[in-house]
């Protein structure tokens, strides 16, 4: 089956979602946990139905989380947040 979205773009999308869901802590502290839970549930469901490699997509999500946390820590130390 032909992919609708090129793979590099989906990898970037997972990382961007991880970043945005982490930075969402500035809006509401529950949002990062909620989005992480929903993302993992989605990936596990996709794994069971499509037999894809969900762990890679979760890892890409965590790359975005790491960048978001790094940004938040830097902003905290600089006094901007």
C-alpha cells in the first residue's frame, strides 16, 4: 500500500507533537501527561492492527519531549518562565 505521507515527515510530526505536548505544560500541567497517554494508546492500537513498529514512533515522540524539556529548563534558568 502506498504511503500518503512521506516517512521523514511522519517522523518529524511525532517529534513536533512531543515538543508541543511538553510545552503545553505552560497552559495546563495536565496536558503533557494526557497527550502522552493518548499517544501511547494510539501507537499500541496501531501496532496491534497494522503490526508496525510503534516503539520507533514513541521514540520519535520522546525526542520532541526531550527538546521541549530542554527548552523549558533553559527558559526557567534564564528567568523567562
